[in-house]
C-alpha cells in the first residue's frame, strides 16, 4: 500500500493552476467552437448586420416612394402681366421681359398683318425644338443658338430648320392704361391668327 503521508493534495492550489491555464488560452467569442480563433463575425453578428442592411434599404425605398408622391412644385411666372405704359417704349424690340416672362415686346410703325402702328408680344420659344433665341440688334433678327434658326423682327422664320414663325401672345390695354400681356392666348401666323385684334395693340 503506497505511503501517502506528507502527500496531501491542496485543492485550492490545483484550482488556481487550472485557472491560470484557462487564462493563458486565447479568448473565444460566444457561440463559436472552442478551437475557433478566426477574426470572422459570429453568426449572431452576421444576422444583425443583415437585418440592419435590410432596414436601411426599406427606409430608403419608403423615402423614395414618399418623394414620388410629392413632386416638385415649379414656380412659373404668371401668364398675365402688365408691361408699363405705351409711351415708355420706342420703335423696335424691348427685351426687359425676356428673362422673367419669356416675352419680347415689339413696337412697330406698320405691322405686316394689322397694317397699323402699335405693339405685339413675341413668345421667346423657338418653333424648332424649343430653345430660346437671341435678339441680334445689329442684324435686326432673332437667332436661335441651338440649331441656327433665324426670325425677322415680325417673328417670321427665314433661315435654319424652324418650321414656322414664332408665336405671338395676346396684348391689350388694361383699365389703368398699361399694356397687358397674356401668354395663355397664343396666335400663329400660319393659321392666319395674327389678323386677330387681340394679337396686336394699336397705338
């Protein structure tokens, strides 16, 4: 029989040694195998990441849908405006309303259709593809910078691909004596509409 005298086991010492051994091992993430020390995400982390991405995509889709339901509001200038008094204009093309209202106001001594002196309002939209022509005072014409269409001061096309003359807007005298331009009514030369009294203001 072995002599165990003087060979008693110290339980506390044994426990401390085991703790030291455990502490010396690499830290293992929860949910992994004991021998898995790779830096990859755990299954729980992957699930969290996937749900986060799904939630973000859903929120973006919802925001896009909401944006579609509320389109941009275009603040277009009014179709009617007062352009001052007739005595404020000389003969020729006035460009003060081009940028804001898209109109050239022209005073002529003898209109080609009305055969009288007065005013007509030309809409600044090229009849080819809708660009905005420029007024070239040195050449007495309107010239489109996009494709070279040219118009005389009357609005009649004479060069380039424009298929028809520029359109005129209704022009009249308001109650207070100012010139009233109304773009909601348009007059086309090729349809004989420039003969309409509302397309020309005699003065």
